């Protein structure tokens, strides 16, 4: 079964780990697209899953920028 990344799992990652996760997902997407173009892709559903994972990561990053979410270990200002 596909390994889906959930938003609550991303909340536990710091910014460096989040960027690493994004890089891994983009690399996997590139490889899946390459396989699809050469006719070697067996699971087309995985393409959709990886795209959604990338979108989730970008959402968490943007929400942290806007202050909607906080990074782990970040002190809240009151």
C-alpha cells in the first residue's frame, strides 16, 4: 500500500527535515514520471499520492510562514 504522509506527521518535523522530505518527494515524483514516460510504471496511483504529499508539505511550510502552524520547539510569542 502507498505510504501517505499525514499533516500531523509533518507538524512533528522541523524546517530542515521538512525540506529534506520535500526534496525526497520531488525526486520520487521525477522518477515516477520518468517511468511513466518509458512505459515502466506499474502503479499510476503512486503518482497521485506523491503529488498530494508534495502539496501537503508546501501547505505546512506556508502555514508556518503565516503563523497558522508552529514548528516543533518554536516558542510562542504572547
